[in-house]
C-alpha cells in the first residue's frame, strides 16, 4: 500500500492573560492529571508531553503517530506532525465556558478560529489539534474544523486539553482524531433501537470509535491505550490492505485458513477475511472477519477473539457511517474456539472458529457458503439409522448434512465434498460394509464418484472418474 502523509498541527493555546510557558511548566505541577501516571520527580513539561504524544519524538511509546500508522496498515503517516504554541487574543474567562454541553461546543469553535488566526501557515497539514496546558471545560470532540478551515487541504480537527493526553491517551484521542479522519461511532448488531430510531452508538466494545464503552488497556505514559479500529472501519477509510484480505469467491465455498492479528502487518498471512452476501456493501461482500489478539493496542480486551463486522453507509464518506459488530450463534460478539457465526442459518454464510493460538499469533477459521442449490436432493440412511442428505451447490460442488443421532437433530452446517463442474442430482449408494458412495455427472459427460473410507467415517479427498 502507498503511504500518504497526513500530519497534524497541534496548537497549544495560551490565553492573553496567561503568563505560563508550556515549555517550562511541569506536568506534575498541574491539577487534574492522574497521579498514578505522573511521578513526583517527573521532569516532563507540558510541551514535552504534547511532542511525545503527537509527534515522531514519542514513536517508541503508544502515541498517536504510531497508532494511526498501525491502524491504517501503514497507509497514512503522521510523522511530520508539529506542535506550536499560539497566543490567543482571548482571556481565560473568554475561552472557558460556564458549563459543559452545549456551551463547550460553541466555545471550541471560537477558540479554534482564534488559534487559526494566530497559527503559522498550515497548508502542509491535514488536521489540527486544539489543546492547552491549562484546564478548560471543553468537551472531547473531533470531526471537521468548527467554523471552517483557512486552507482547503486542512480537514481534520480534534480538541481537548492536556488532561486527556496524560489521563486517556489513545483511548480518547484515537476516537476524536478518528472523527477527524472521517470515522463515526461504531455500533453493535442486536442492540434495541433507541428513541431516535437508530441503533445506539458506543456499543462495539472492541473498537476505539466506541470509546465511552470500549475496552482500553493501561499505559505507563498516557494512562490508557486502545482498543484498535475494526476491519470495516479501516476499509471505509481505504486503510485496510486489501492484498492481505481473503476475498471470498462467487458461488459456494468451504475454506479453512489462518488469520493474523488484524493490525500486525509485520506478520505474513491474511489479516482479514470476507463472507457473503456478495456485492452487498459498496461492491464488497457484507461481512469482514478479523482476529484480535490481547496485546499492544488491544491489551485491554477481555480475551483474544474473532470478530465479525458489517458496515452501513458509503465508503469514503466523511462521518455519518457506522460499523456493526455481529453476534455469534450463542449471542456473543467476541468469538473463541468452538464458536460460530451464521447470520441467516441454513445455506447462508457460516464462520467456525477452529482455534486461536496466541503464542503463534494465528487464528484458524473455517468459512463456508452454500449458494443456490441445483437439482433435487439425494437421501440415504446410514447403517445406524441416521439420514444423510446430499445436494449440488451453485458452483457445482456436492454438499451434505446428516443426523447426529437416529431420528434426532441435524448437523448445524453443510459440509462440502468438493468438486467442480458437476451437474445433475447426486446418486448415493451404500456398500455392504456400510460405507456410502456418491456418484455424479461431470460437465464433460463422465461419471465421477467419491466414497467413505470407513463406515460413517471420512471421505476420500478426491473425486475419481469412471470415464464415460
């Protein structure tokens, strides 16, 4: 993937009646910070804190530059971000709202425009951070620049004071700068619709765009970090490396593959996988499957797991779109070994989590989809009385399903016996020793067959031609 430079200008605002110098004021002497992350002998100044978090100076920590580089699979680069101290033509009283919402939003717009008026030329920056080395009542916000931008290329905006850097780190700035990149709040499928007629925001607990309700880990420099950004949110900003995605084919398939943790582009292999319906969302299949390992940005999640998301809205739209985390068949969102996802049941898409190996940073999943069935089903009764059904899938492969006990329940999924360019209804026969054998007509008119190697056991891996 090509890397695009999108640096931010961090404007540290100082009121006209504020004589303090952010380059000299020590963070440990400021009110409102979390004493658990500020040592009594810490020599860090306010300006040092901003530079460490927002610029390449702090790339050995879990800072904003590193976060968005890894969340974008390396496609955006914030290394040229810079910190500027700007002197406002406003007093402390003028920039401090009497209340939080709704006053905070109006004050932020006023302060932003005052900061832009005092800032150096910003034509080389993608976005701006409006912050300060003193406490304010500004809300934690992000998105387009309130009041408008002085240059067309300046797009993103996020605003919070120093406490949010020291006490929250990426837990707060990941979401607000995420808004500045065009992301909106993430949601969960299956949550009751709210009074506004929409699924509530902030309900995907493993995505930073749900920061009010998300799993964040502890961090020694900024108190909190993460979680990461889900695959569909990455795709909607064109941050997902599509060359590292398993793209599902048209028609039926039965595919077992290994996934790497979504944000570990440094590891070889697939970072995400697709599931149908095909061409459902902006030309992409509806679902994206990802493996999230309990480490780094995701150190605060309860356990390593598999997640499935869908997306709502046009790809590339700035705000107003939402990702949805999907429930597994047991009603849970974070899937582990033995769990499955089958949104439409029956012959629709299925995900089966075979295993998660955190030591090897791999998760094994099986993805299946039985498309339109052609012809009539073939039915056979096993030696122990269990029925087994065989059908021809839309891509020509043969699929089957069976009762787990005589006259009992059926296996939850259809299993593929493989095969391509197979036509017509399968014919099934039982051998004297109880083994099933399936016969089909190939596209060239020849007859092919496959059989169980033991009664009720596994099948031969290949189809054998009988010619014809």
